């Protein structure tokens, strides 16, 4: 197996775990208010660390794909990067300073990045036509799938999962006891 194959497998597996955690969070929210409060408080106490780790892995994975695997990022990938990359630095500083007000900045960034990632994913699964990428000039098509794991995980799904996990962490941070 090559390095690209191994890293893609790892990032896909982490995305699968992230999707399962999102599903568990939502199921607990729907079916058990008492357990939800405990889960929300646990995540809230560790939210800066969890969100930092997610943003760090997402940024490192993005850089791996473009710089080591040599996958040219498309226009929508660049927009997602604009909203993910600063979060590593912002969350790192907030974690160091124990600044819980960072959620006011991270949540909007993650919502916008997540919406772009969701749209990009829908383009890749062919529910929407790909946008014209001629403005970038050298960009690959936004419909290009460099990774396809577990029948649904592509790079935009990895990005969407990261943004959703960060949003959930920041909401738990904001509303913890």
C-alpha cells in the first residue's frame, strides 16, 4: 500500500467515526434528555481541545492531499480551506487562553464552510451540476472524486464532517453548565 492509500484510509476511517459520533449525539438528543445533558457537559468541558484536534486533522489532511498526494484542489475546496485553516490557529490560542467566547467566531465560520462542503458533496454525488471552474483557470472539476470510501466518503464529506463536529463542540461549549 502506498502512503496516499494509507492516509486516505485513515482519514476515511476518522470521518466514519465522526459520522457515528454525530449520529450518537443526535440520537441521545432526541431520546434521552438526561443523558444528553451529561454528554453536552462532557463535550463542553473539552470542546476547545476536541475542536482543535478536528480542525488540525482536517487542515493536515487537506495539505497532505494537495502537497504530498498532488491532488489539485478545486474552486470549492479552496473556499472550504478559507474557513477551516484559520480555525486551527484560533482554537489553539483559545485553548491556551481558555477563551470560551471563541465559539462566537468559530460557529459562523464552520456553518459557512459546512454549507460549501455540503454543496460540494452534492455536486460529487451528481445531485447538482458542477460550477464553472474557469475563473480559477488551472483548477480541476469540482465533481472529481479523488477519494471514495465506504461507498459515500469523499474529501468534501470529510470536510463536512469536520465542520459539523466543530459546530457541535462549540455549541456544547457555549451552552454547558
